[in-house]
């Protein structure tokens, strides 16, 4: 690393689980485990119909997104990897993307944009290439801009421990 890391990964923001039928996913995560459905999101561009569920409270709440494709034959194929991606709270997303890109980390197309839950997001590509030799090694990683209250809560928790 040539320069100090100008951002922090604060914690898990979400996990996203894909399947061909989100009602089957709801049976486990909502009916059996008791997660609360807090929203829904549909996107033709992302080929997804998802239920946004939650566990935990306040700034330590973790999203569990239950996803099925709108069209099973189109990409992205949100159902082909059951654990679709993991989302990380980032304290300064633009700085993180700039610094990581300079270090050779590969990002998926699309850049920083609004995600399903309303936060700025971008995705680290699961596969490296010649130009960008660092990637998720098979795991799609969503980087999520943490809101002020989440940054403060993680900072207070870290200071107390």
C-alpha cells in the first residue's frame, strides 16, 4: 500500500440471498426466523424483485435482502449464487472507491449510485482482471455509504470497547 487507507469499513450493512422464488426464502427468513419485511424493490435494470428485511435495531440493524429475478433468463442472475452479495458500511464511499481503484481493485460497472435502501452504493467486482488484479475472489461485495448516525454509533461503540 502506497498511501494510508482514507476510509473505514464499519460493519455489515446487508446480506443478499437469491433464489428462483422469494416466497420460499420468506418462509425461512420471515416466517421461521422472524425477520421483518421493511420494504420492497423492483428493478428491470438490475433484474430483481426483492423484499428488504431487517434484523437488529438502530444503527446496528442488518438488512437481509430476499431476491428473485424478474426474468430467470436475463442477467444479472440474482438467483444463481444463493448468497448473492455482502454489503459493508463504509464511512467515506467516494474516498474508498478512489483509493481502492488506485490500489488495483476492480469495481463492477455502474459506479456510485443510489441503492435499493436509498444509500449510495457501488459494487466491488467478484473477479479480477489484468488491469485490476484485486477483486472479491468470487464474492460480490457491495460498499454502502454509512449515514452519519451509523458512523457515530460505530465510533462510540469502538471507543467504549
